[in-house]
C-alpha cells in the first residue's frame, strides 16, 4: 500500500502540446509507479474563466484524456476521473465556503494576477473569487498528502492547509474527544502507548518538532487502528481535536524548460506549439521553418547558438555529442541551419511515435476511454464519499 496519495488535475484545454508533456505528464508517468495517484479533468475550473464559452469543454476533455493515456499515464496504476462527475467536490466546496473568510480568498496572489492577464473578461464573479476554495475541496476530499505544483502554486497549497486547519479547529471537537483519544492510545499496546504519550508530552511542553514527527511516524505504522482512532490520535498529538481533513504538502516540480518554435515558452497563446500527437509531416515542417540566428543570412555566415531558438530545442532533445556538433558547426558555418534542425526533428518524432501508437486504440474505440473514466469516477466517488460522511457528521448534517 502506498503511504502517500498524490492528486493533480488539468483544465480541459483540448489537445495538449509538448510543453504539457515535459512540464506535467512526464512527472505523472513517474509518480504513478511510486504513489497512489489520482489525476482529474478540472472541468468546473474551466468554467471559472470560460463560463460564457462552455461548448468546447466536452470535446476538449476527451482529447485531453487521450493525450494523458498516449503520454503513458496508466489507468491500471492511477485513477483518472472528471471533476464534475464527482458531485461531492461541489458539496465540500459549499460547506467550506461557510467558514472561509473573504479576505483569505482576496489575498491569494493569483487572484489579481489573473484578473489583470484576462482583463478582457468579466471576472467579477464568485466562481472566479472562489476557485482557490474549489481547488482546496478537490484536494481535501481525497485526503491527498502530496500535490505536485510549481513555485507559483505553492500559496494555493498553503491556503488549503489553512482551510483544513480552520475546519478541524471548528468542527474537530467531538463530544468526549479526550476520553476517546485516551482509549485509542491504549489500543496501541503497552510499549507504543507509552512512547506515544512521551513524544506527545515532549512536543506539547517543549515544542520538540522531532518528537512530533516521530509520533506521526509511529501512528503511520499502526495498521490495526480504525480511521477514526487514527484521526483522533493525530489531533490529540498536536493539542487539537479530531483531524477530519488532513493537511496536504506541496510537492515542488521543476518548471518546464520546453521552448516553443519561436524561442518563447511553448504556449497556445503564442501559437508556437507542437501537439503531442501531431502528424510527422507537420512536425517536420514546423521545425524546418523555425527562425534561426538572424546573423546567418547565407549558408557561409557564422552564427551564435545563443541567438537561435533551434539551439534551445537541442538542449531538451540532444545528447552532448550532438550539441557539441551543432554548436561548433553553427559558430564556424560548418553546417547549415537545415542540417542543424534534422537531429531535433528526429528526436521529437522518436518521442512522439509511441504516443501516437498508444493513442490509436482509443481513437479507434472511444468506448475504451469512456470506460476508463467511468471506472475512475466510481473509485473517486467512493473515496470522496468516505470524507463527506465524516464532514457531514462533524457539521451536524448526518441525520437521516
């Protein structure tokens, strides 16, 4: 059984490009072998900025899922699902909104940034203001322990941790909590109960963080404890109440270094992308017609790789020998720009070929994709239902 549960999602923007692959999907493919992973289509999030243009969401969703599968995401190892097919996300979002101070939402750094970037849209909506809270609900409903993000998204994870803390503080004080916690301590057995109590005392009286981590590790190892007792002991350890919602950690991922065809970051908004499953002829043509160092007007003119977008692609796709050949050949005009581009073309096509092959079975039989998502949604709903049962009970909403 995996100790950590990873959650990550993407908005459905249609077919993905190589920037998405190098920035996100390669990480997903690696993570699915190490962690319990849930990957979801954030279709409700797409509506926070594109509420007036929803007709593309459905097709974009299926195109994107096929790209995930083409990239090597394995439904036998990871749970793939669609956010809006798990309505518990919306229920938790609503219930969390009852306790979330408006000031917390207005302080999220991306709130004003996105408003400025998308100034042509009317984003004075609750959906846009509240999307970090929906993101928190997405994470907390699965009790995810790790959320892979870039530096710019770390404040969202910290916001989620604050929401979990606030919820646990308000609703974690069940009647008879301390008596139930002490009863749970005894279930650890003599030696472990004594060690837990010593570590708890060291943390609460001396602020010993090492004692806190040791006690958490001790609890993680106890397979026989019920979920309720485990949560009580985690809460009792830190002097709070029952931990109903667990605080996730940000799993920092390296920023994508995938350049576009013009040397800027690869992005649809710059119209400089190569799609994951683009056909070979189009890919070859796109790279062959890329701009190069303006100093190389003629074949015999020497150039500088630092001024050439093709050189940036060599950094991603070429080995040291090929890079040395390209750099030297450019600087002394020993090779032409078309020659320099050929190893990049070959490497991109070699990366894409298995993706096209994997995708073909899903393009030939779309029911395969539908079935994968249906299975994933069922698994996700089961996990989400367990959390919501505890949340409703804590909030006094579990009456029949």
